[in-house]
């Protein structure tokens, strides 16, 4: 089974490097398919995401693709929300069946939202960037900062419960809030925000006993070379074919988990 986990890590890492789609939306359903307990799958995937995306932050930071101001506003909402969600789970201490059912339904909803974000990303971009002059007349600040904070709160709760949302959903939200910022900079900014969020949430799940450390090491053994390979092949696979296929798969898995 160790070899299967390494192959799963390799496949997910390759797809993340190729498309930029968050690993949680792919890895967590795969772990459930392997028969891993839902709570353990989410907790392990959170630390897996924090470690793998940590390397991506260094690359984006060197390229100047991280907006530290946006990261601060997102984190001001997401990290406290993650801590409060974890505190609620610690206080509530639901039995295993209830916990798994909660995570299973939250995971299904997150997968459906992720699939919609992937499918309609191009259309949303076109819509938000349609009136460049009007946007330039109202620069970032004020209400937009508070909307960024609110986005962080939603991501904090969603990611803590499901390990999904920081990638596809978070990036699309930033596209809507900051349509004039280059795509590469928004992607780098969301990756930089995802690292502290997934780290805090992952450590919180570790405190709840939801981490399989042996499984985590096997996933990383495959994902790190997979991300490197996928990143070097980015742009060589038709995006118009790959993203709808991934979105359809996530939609089906999410619907099955919810219903």
C-alpha cells in the first residue's frame, strides 16, 4: 500500500504543478477511496499541503509574485477562523461517526464549489476585467480590504473542516476582488496565504489525533518530484480539455459525498 500512496502523491503533485489546482481537492477524495478515515484524510492532507506549498512560496517570492498586503488581510480572517473552528471541535469532541459525517458533507460541498470555480474561472475573469477604466478609478482599499478579510474567514472554516478551498476557490475569489492584478501574482499570493492556514489547521488536527505520519511521508515522497515534473510541463497540455475533465470528476465525487 505504501507504493500506492507514493503513486497517488506523484499523480496529484503532477496535476497541481500542471494546472495550479489545489492538491486538497484531489488528494482528500483519493485518500477516502483508499479507505482512510475522513478526519485522518483531512488532517494529513492539511500538513501535506502546507509542506508542498511552502516550496512554491519561495519560488513565487523570488519572482515578485506575492502581494504581502493581501496575504495579511486574508490571514487576518482565515487563521483566527481556523483556530475558532478547531477550538469548537476540541470543545465539542464529537464521536467518530458524527465527526466523519460532518467532514464528509462539508467535503462534498467544498468539492462542488471547487468544480464550479474551475469551470467558470475564465468567464468570471472576463466579467471582472471588462471595465478596466472604472476599476482604475477605484483602487484597492477600504471595502475591498474588508471583503478580503471576509473571504479569509470563509476559507479558514472551509479549509479546516475539509482541507479544500485554499487553491481553486481562494484564487477565484482573489480574481473577483483584484481583477487588475496579474494572474501569476494572484496565484502566488494565494499560495503564500495557504501555507500558514493549512499549517495552523493541520497542527490543530494533529492535536485531535487526525494525522497519519507514515502516510504523510509516503505522499510527500511522490508529490515533491510530481510537482517539479508538472511545473516543467505546464502549458504543454491543452488547458481547455484538462480543467473541465477535472471539474467534472470533482463534481461527481462531491455530489456522491453530499447525497
